[in-house]
């Protein structure tokens, strides 16, 4: 798609001098554009189905759902593509969403540091295994945060945690 290519070019010009982190930023930008493209295409499909549905009703005819099978398939495909893109965006940022409170937490957290809920084991995707630089980005992100948030130790398990954490990401203990 033209828009995506143009965007990629603009982004790559902008980040010409940046390190390998820029690859992730470009990928995230492309994924966001893909999601937006899909959302507007889906909106059009919903509208055309709705219009046809109403027109058929006004004519007093019965509507056969099979009529929209192609549209339904297309909607499902784009919904799936969008949810996969959303997941990939989170991975690129080295975060995932808490299964309870939906806040973004560190990919490797055992417990959510907002609400203390235990998280399912993180299983890296194939893409992660192929990339050696995800850890680098994480370290960069952490060192930026350290400027604002100091590190403390969990009184329960002694893991290094952030002073801003409400719950220990390692053992789930409430931080006083
Ligand atoms: Zn949570
Ligand atoms: Zn702990």
C-alpha cells in the first residue's frame, strides 16, 4: 500500500541516524497505520451492509445472510489482523497487558505491579526469538525510567523493583 511505503520512508529519513531501535519504531508506525486502514475499511463494509439491509427491508423482501458472506469473511480477516498487530505493538514495546486490570506491564513480570494479579507465563513469539535486540531496548527503557524512579528491594523476595510499584512484579507482595 502506497501510504504505508510513504510513511516508512518519512520515518526512515527522520530516524536515519538512530540505532536499531528505529527498526522497531518504523514497524510500530506501520502496524498502527495498518490498524487504521483496516478500521476505516471495516467501517465502510459495516455501512454498506447496513444500507443494503435497510433497503431490502423497505422493499419488504427477506434478506439472505449468505449474501454478505464475502463481507463477513473480510471483516473477520481484518479483525484478526488488527488484534495480531496490537499484540505485536505491545511486544515491540516489551510490554504486555495485565489479564486483570489491562494496564501495560513489563513483558517478564510474574505479577502485575498495579493490581498484584499473577500473570500467565510469558511465551516469546517466533519473531522475538529471531531478534536479539529486544533486550537492548528494554535496558534503554529501564535506564531512562531510573532517572525518575529509584530502585528498591521487595521486602518479601528481595527482588529489585521500582519504588513506584504497588505490587512486586516478581512475587506479587504488596509494596508498603
Ligand atoms: Zn493488573
Ligand atoms: Zn517480591
